[in-house]
């Protein structure tokens, strides 16, 4: 009887840039930031939607809500010098307190969202294969979280 070594877990191919190039030079208002956010979520395969705002909904809810692999993400879009309002900060705090992610994205930090989405995807692939996530992707995730939550702290 011949014994065989356990099969080695196949390595994950780490793609180069998955996200499309982000040119914010033509973004002139918040709607342009929202369109880029939607495109990034589409590219990375997240289920997402823009909740309708009305008098019966939650106050301060993010502009785009998304979920992938059991991870919940709320994204508030801003443009220029606009900052989150107190109700938006409170909503974000509730998401974070419940183990979700809440980001405030503008034309200056949108690359961080793209990097976070890319590294999240790569980290998920590694974890699903029982492999350790490469340190550079863990660092990119943490750096992006810091950049994407700064506006909530102001």
C-alpha cells in the first residue's frame, strides 16, 4: 500500500489592480462620487443598493449599503468640504458597534475604498483556502479603514 502526502492547498493568484482606474478630475459633485462607489462595488461582486430616503426610514442611513460573504458595509458619500452630519455619524457608529464597516468616501479618499475592496477580496480567497493572508493586504485593509473612517471622527 502506497501512502500519499496530503495534497497541498493551491496557492491563490493575487491579481494586479482589480478596480478600474479612478479618474476624479471630472467629478464635480457628490453624485459623481456615488457613481464611482457603485461601479467599484459592482466590479468586486458586492450585493448593494441605495436605500430610499423618506420620513419612515432610519435617520442618517448611509448612501449605499452592501454585503458580501457575511460582511456588511455602509458607505456615506461626500464631495468637497462636506462632512457627515451628526445623525450620519451616529448611524455609522451603530454599524461599527455591530461588527460592520462604515466608511465615508469622497473624491480624495476613494482610492482607499478601491484598495480596501481589492484586499478584502484577496484576503477572503486566502482564508477560504486556509492560507494566511499576505501581510501587505492586511496592512492595506487597516490603512484603508483608517482613511475611510477619518471623516466620522471630525
